[in-house]
C-alpha cells in the first residue's frame, strides 16, 4: 500500500520525435484505484510501463510513498503487473508461476507455500495449481495472472487491460471480482483500459488521456457529469453524448439557441455567462441520451421530432431523432415503443446541458444562474 | 403447389441413403489409388535405399566375394573383417571428430541462443543492422573464409589444432544458430520478459528460467543442424587440421583415395558407414524435434 504521484512526467522515444507523454501530473492516495482510460495510442500503456519501470522516462518524477523511483529498475519498485496477454510462464506450473516472484526475492520456501495457498484460495484456483498455463481456459489464465500479482503483496498493482481478452460475460464477472478484491485488499491500483464501463465502475479516480496528455483527472462521477472538454464528454458514456451544433443569439438578458427538428423549431434558453464574443458563434450542445425524456413538465421547453430509428435494448429503448441535421439519441423507458415516423414531444433540462466550442472543443461555462433551477424557463414552441 | 413438390423431391434426394453398390465402388476406387500411392512410395524408397544396401552388403563381404559376386548379391559369408580393419584405420579420427563436434555444437548453440535472446528481447541501437550483417554469414560459402580464417588461426597460434577447428566451426555456425533462436524468440511475447523483470528476475535468470525451457525444439534444430554440418565437414578439416588432429571425413578420404595395393572395398564401405552413422543416429533420436522446431512459429502454440 502506497501513494503514487507523478510530477511533470515526460516521455519521448527519440530526440526530435513527438512527446509520447506530455507533462503528466497525477496523485492518488494509498489504497485508491486509478483508471487510465483513452483511445488506443493515447499513451496510457506507455504511462503504465513508465510507472512500472519497464520504460525510462525523459523527464519528471515518479513518487511512490513520496520516494522518487524514476531512476530505479522495475524489481526495486515493488510493483506487480497483470498483463493483457497474461504473460504466464508457459513452461512452469500455475504454482511455480505464482511463486516465481517470491522465489526471485529469496522468500523462504515455507512462506512461499503459504502465500501460494492464500492466493489460490482467494482466486479459487486451488485445483489448477499443478497445471501448465496451456491447459487453462482464458478466464483461468486471467485468474492465475492476477494471482501472480497478488502473491507478492506489492505496494502497487498495475493492470494493463486485463479483461480485454475475455468474452463479454466473463468480463463482467471478473470486473466485479476485481472490485471486490480491491475493496478487501485496499492496495493502490493503476488500471489501464479503453473500456469506459470499466473506467466508470472500477475507479476511485479516472484520468482520461488523449495524445499523451491528460484531458481530465477526476472522480468517475465528475468525469461523467462535468467533462472538461469535448473529447472527454464524447469518450465517456454509452450510448455517447449527443452533440448538436447551435449558434446562440443574445436576446435581451437571455441567450437563445435554435433547435430545428425538421418538424418544428424550438428556441432553447441558455444560461450563458454573458460574453459578447459568443454571439452567433458555432457551439456544440452536449446532451446525454438519458437526459432527454418524453415531455411531461410545463416548465421545460419541448421539442417535437420525428423518430428515424429505434433500438430496443431491453432495459431502454433508444430512439434516434434529428436536431439541426444531427442524429440525436434519446434513451427512453422500455415501455415507450415509438414507431418510425412518429413525432415525439421531447424535453430536456437546458440547465443540465453542456456547451463546447465547436472549433477547439473547449467547454464553455454556463452562467451563474445554473444552480437556480429551471422553474422560470418558458417553452417557446413554434409549430410549423 | 409445384414449388412444394420440387422442394420435397430435392430434400428426399439428399436424404436418400447412398446405394450399397455406390459405396463399394467408392471403396474399390479408393483402395486402388491407395495401392498406386503405396507402390510408388515403396519404389522410391527402394531406389533411395539401394546405395545404403550396397554399402552394407559390401562391408560384410570378403574381398574375394566382392570380386566374384555382383553389387547386390548376398554375402557368401558375413564377416566383420572389413569393419575391424576400417575401425583400425579411422577409429582415432572418429574420436577427433567427436572432440571437434561436441564443443563446437554446444558452444555455437549456447551463444546463438544468447545472441537471439539479446537481438529479440533487449534490442539496442543498431541491433537490426547487426542482425542483418549476421545473416550475411549464412550466405558466405566455405571457400571464401579459408584464407582469412587460416591467417587468423595462425596469428592465434591455433593452426592445425582441434581448438582452432572448433573456433572456426563456432564462428561459422553462429550465423545460423543466432538466426534460429532469434526467429523463435521474436514470436515469444515481450510481456513475458516484462513480467519476469517485475518479478525481480535479471538478464540471465530470465534467459535460463523462462526462455530456454521454452526453446527445446529450437535447441534440437540447432543441435542437429550444427552436428550434421560440422561432422560432415571436409573442407575446414582438410585445410585447418593436419596429421593427428584431422576429422574422420578427411581420414575417410585418405583411406579411400590410397592407390597402393589392392582396393579393399569392404573396408572402404565399413569406414564410410562408421563416418556416416553418428548423423543417422542423431536424426533418428531427435528427428521429431527437428520438424517441430522448423515449423514452430509458423503456427501459434
């Protein structure tokens, strides 16, 4: 158990080459679960290898329990890692695989046996101890790989996309088990994934990465509800957030954004912090699919829109409509089953939408009135 | 209506059990082609075996028997005199060959494994170029290196010694053994090495405990390849060794090419058999690994 802090970490593969990691700043406390998430090629695996000491960094510090370990080798950092490919030693039995790290550290044989037994019990792989990795199923290999990491009781666990080689059902099971295990053992963990469900469900803290830069470092809830920019907003969430292009106009003290569904137009009042430069500029209105509902409140603006496609998923019905020539996904309760071509009256709370600059992707702050609720908002509906 | 009946007829066609006559005909056709295949194989096999049979038969004949009978005739009386005489001539050179082959094969295999390990798992700046140049060594004909090698051996004071011959064979064989091991190790996931490093294993521990045990088929390929190459080598033996240090191939040549006295074909044949037996034995013992090793990497697992 240890805290982990990265200060101004940089990584470049060759001088002159672009930075693979740029000014990474992270800090997690002892026992916390950090998720590194991002699309492939964003540098998350490189960052993990840097923490492990498998790759040298070109600048900055890696502090484990306040000690800078940037200059030490992987074996001196007391870190254990679970690899995406599991990387089990093929010629050794499961028992020897789990014991290898302990043997390398000259742990007495009696203690090794004890540790192997403990880990095997924890992961329910006691009956597999004498088998070779090739004789195990994918899920079993995954458990052994975790067992190998658990046996050493290291300061930090690193997981490099450990579930991506499992089938969907097993992945969900193992996800829960990893969470349970972490709740029980409370070991500081860094977990790399490109799966945003794993990111949301497992982590205490999530760092969303893109092109070697941390876009946002916050709690899963913070990442989901309060994304720092367009990239984070679009990356986290499934089905993803809708982005409707709008050009807000100033009308007196209020900002209005026009939404056109082809069937109707709607003027959406926005609580923008009044900056004149925004007038007529192209912005993206970010709305999560579950924020859109069937009209039921008189205090919220209503949008009429024709259903183009529906996707009943079981727990929800996803209905796709078009606003400002952009496909918009609405996550509706399963008992609502609109026909294609049916016009739905949709509502969402303008106070909860997010605004992004269409060009830079920067988030645009909503005004101070945001927390005041939406009771005073007026529906402006102009049916054609 | 008609559609339905067509469909029915089609399905009944499919479901109809094949007639018994058809099955028999098929079986007869199959056994006929089988027979043709086997006959061809046996014929080819016999053709290839003729020289060996001639050698074996001749080696057990008496010189008179050889003069009077034909090549393929059965010996009138089996005699070991040829073998005993042959061993008397080439026996000491047989041990020379062993003294050259064993260290040369072992050293070149171990060094090739280490080279391959470094070139695949611990790449350094210019390692690709290094590997490329090393590959060049596989295409160098023996004759090209005769002069530089004898010059070097002379400088080292190893001319006409078994050690010198071992050195030449090791250097020449390294290109091949490195290639074998490197090509095997690039198919091994790098994560294995990373995992071992995190587990606290060092350079040699990772090699000895993790990679070498996985490399048995490749080791076998190297052993067989190097053994055959070095045991059968004549050119290096005749150039870099003289007198008592010569390998059996050179001794065999000397024996067969002597032009004084009557030609004792039974002795020649027996000596040739003695010279050829070790490679045969190695192939029989380790042949299955050879095939497996050559195709490993082609298919995962």
